[in-house]
C-alpha cells in the first residue's frame, strides 16, 4: 500500500549532500524537525534547487519513507538569503535554531516554535549587518529566547531575579509583559543594553535547559 502524500511547510534549517546528486534537508515546521530527501537537488537544472536552500520558507509535497520524507514537489514561499552574508548573523541564526530544537525536545507542545522561528528568521534577514544593527539584532534574539523559555513553562522573570546584573533583562521583561507574541516580535523598539540582557538570559537558558553549546558567540 502506497503512503499518502504529506505537505511539510516550514523553514529549511540544515542541509547536507546525500547520494550522487541529492540533498538531505531539515525543515522546522509545526510538527518539529522533519528530514526530507531531495533526489538530484544538487543539479543546477533541478526543480528542487530553490526548495533546498538554507533559511528558505518552503511548502513541500512529500512521501513518508521510514524516518524521513521523499520530496515530490513543492514551492518556495520566501527566501531569507541575507543572513548568510553576515558571519555573526549566520552564527546567531544557527545558535537559535539549535537551541529551539533543544527546547522542542524539552516540551510536549512543540507546535508554537515553528511560527516563532519563522518570525525570528524573517526579522533577522531584514535587519542590516551586525556591526550596524548590533542592538536591534540582540533585542530580537532576547525576545525570541524569552518566548522559547516561556513555551517550555519556565518563569523567566523569577529566574532573572536570581541573576546578578539582571536589570537590563528585567527591563525588557517588563516591556514584554502583556504584549502578544506577534506584536512584540514585530515591534521595532530597540534596547541599548540588549547585550547585557542577552548575557543574563544565556545563563538562564543554559541552566534551565542544560544547554552546553560547543562554541560561544562573542558579541
């Protein structure tokens, strides 16, 4: 009996070569992280080429095949290619993707994370280079991590109260209080002390979700 096609919609967060000319991609969607194999996607003439581009928003028609999906067709809904042009933005995006993946594994309700990641990637892509938009990028990253922790059921404000030098983060949490996630993520308010809030939040994140990154981003 043939498996029924399934539509996978989300952000392409990882890709690797597989087979003679294929690609294995990971798509972060409402169901979590889904692995999709695209035969021949490395060929310049392949119709799958735009569907297997890093940080693209895609809608893929796939056939289940064991622990992965086989790509049959699809369309690229948006391409966020400015992130790869800036090494620090790229590193921050990779770190957020990795840590959200860890957060998903720490909660039974992972369907909110895909939408949050999409907003983060789109906003990060639209911002300028890190050297010019440092506080804007750090403010966006702090907001994203606050909501990731909240989705995991962690009281960030209570944790912040236990951290030294936490006034920057507490100030941002007060600003976020009562706002809808979509409203806050799209708000262009910038916090000049976002770096200190980021550092405090990183400590909380590591403690609460036991994250031990291989490399620390130097901000």
